[in-house]
């Protein structure tokens, strides 16, 4: 007898996160370097590894369900109070909590597309409907376009700066105007997963934004610049009442004590970690220059990846990279995204793209 069940209707249209991907190229080519997930190509700092090791004997115990120590550390770091924070299993986990807490059937969530590919899935899990707005030609957010899509049904707007997958940033003055223009039933999430890579620009100024506006939640992660993607820890900062709701929607014990300790130690070693980002920025500029020398279009990026607006040629480009043993991310119809990675990965990729006569393909 078959079980009778009803999948949440919004889930029917989406697939599990990256479920069709394999660790090899499509045609089975062996992948030597994975430049498809915007990870940091550096090992964790020894102090961070040591902190995790110290906690291994406590594996039989649940972690602190409130991750109080990390919450206090982040509060100090951002100059906000603990009530204005929610930590969770990756910033994707925290975003899921926020959407579950604020949205349901019939509600809408507006964001720019192409964007982080978990957004449509997380919105569908909450039962809400995605409303997507196109990016500008330079890969940035078109805040006017986004604003026109905000309706009485909109509960959340998600903005991402630097934007995944293009690396473009949102100007804070424009953002302020946008936040002022919104009706008071809309919460804006500013996803700053890559903000630490945005070197050379004005300081991100997030604490200021949080003080000035009561309708913004900032989302941050330890996965990218802090190099802790495998531990799953991130946080959101925003108005107390919103954050209280976000904390309620958490899966119990979602942040392990290893993740908590590693994140605390990372914040305390921030100077050392941020020094490494100068190297990442230099590698990004070298990769950009190398690709442009081959005649490929590359947008300026403020993150740890670069975007090639290849439109219909995105898939053939991704296949060419895979045949050189390098996995990059294809956004069919839009472009391809290459994470800044190991020097050798860049060398292999550029050499392979340079050798072949790809002129006709992309
Ligand atoms: C824009 C953006 N936000 C959030 C995340 C999620 O990061 P995590 O859940 O690892 O914190 C990612 C990961 O790629 C991302 O690109």
C-alpha cells in the first residue's frame, strides 16, 4: 500500500540543493580543483584547529542550545546586543529560520536573479513564493526593479552584497533610500556572506545601518573569509523582535560546540585572517586579468569569485573548464562563476582555455 502524503505545494517546483551535481565533470572527467563553491583555498589557522581538537572529548554531549558564548563574541564584534542576534548552522541555516519565522503560504519574497541558488529553495521550504528581479547589465542590484515587485504580499526582500554570483556591491546610500521607501510590513535581509572580501572600499558600515534602520537584518557567515565552510556556522543581526522569532525557528542544537569554538577563535584572530584576504584579492585580480587576456568578458568583483556574463555560452565554458580538470559553476543562460582558488588551479584553467580554439563556443 502506498502512503498518501501531500508535499508542501511550493516544494513541488524545486529540487534538493545541488542534487544533480557530481564531483566529476558531466562526461566523467576527473576534477582536480573545485572552484564552484566559493570556498577559501587555505587551511584553518592552527589556533582554530587547536580549539576544535580540545573539544573532541565532549562529543557525547549536546552543545549549548543558545550558543551563548559565540553570541556574546559576535555582539561585541558588531557593537550590538545579544538580543539583536541569531546564530545558526551556516548563514543559509539562519536565513531558513528567518523565512520560516516570517513567511508562509501566500506570502512573497523578492530577490535579484541570478542569485545564491539556495534562495529559491529556502523560500519554497517556508511555503512562500519567490519573486525575482533581473540584475543590471553590470551584475548589480536594480533596486528600482526590486521595489516595483514589492506588494502587500511581500514579507521579505533579500539583497546580497557583494552579490553571488556577480561580485557587484550595493551602494549604502542607495540602500538607505531603498530601506526608507519600503512599507513597514517588509523586512530586508542584507546577505553579506562575502563582505570581508570587499577590501579597499569604505568600511562596510553594517553596525551603522543596523542602528539607523529597524527594517533590516544583516546575514553573515564564517564559511567564506573565515574558511569554516565545513563547520556550518553563521549569524544574523537585526531588530530584537525579529531576531527573537528567528531564534525560535532554529533546529535544536544546530550549532555544534566545535563550530561555536572555531567561530569564537576566528573572531579573535580576525587580524590574521583578514591579512590572508589581501592574497585572495590579488589572486582575484590576476585571474580576472588572465581571463580578459584570453578575450573573455569578466565583470569587476569585490568577492572571492569572478563572473563571466557568457549568456548562452555558459554551459560550454563550464564543460571546457571541467575538461581541464577544474569545476566552475554554470548559470545556464546567464554566465559562469569561478571561485578564486589555488594558484595551480588558475594556471591549469587559463592554460586549457588558452590552448583550445574556443572562439566559436564562447
Ligand atoms: C550569498 C550567499 N549567502 C549565503 C551562503 C551560505 O553560506 P553558509 O550557509 O555556508 O553560511 C552562501 C554560500 O555560498 C552564499 O553564496
